[in-house]
C-alpha cells in the first residue's frame, strides 16, 4: 500500500527542507517558512515532490503560498493528481 500523501510530504520536507524541527511533528497548517524553510530549500522540496509523485508543478503553483504549509503542499498535489 502506498504511503499517504501527507506522510510522503513530511518525509520529503525532512530530507530536503532544512527545517529547524521534524516535519512529522509540525501541525499541517504551520508556516514552513517560520519553521526554517528557505526559498532555496523550497525549490529542492518541489523537485523532490515532482520526482516522488511523478508530476510537474505548473507556473501557477510556483508561489510561496503553495509551499507555505504541509496542508498547502497537500492541496496543490491533490489538485495536480486529480487534475
């Protein structure tokens, strides 16, 4: 069985986000930039998400708000997967 989307996002954030704390303990609505996500790290997270989910983020989703929280990332991914 595939790992749930949110768990995969949290794993990717731990690997590529350079956060100050474990992504698995962050609230889904927590501001990832306040948790330590930089613009550079958000690009690495986006590339890892694209590889993990075999998709490409369109220009309309390449915004700070798309990566603001785990919930925002999940919503963007669900939109692309269901698209």
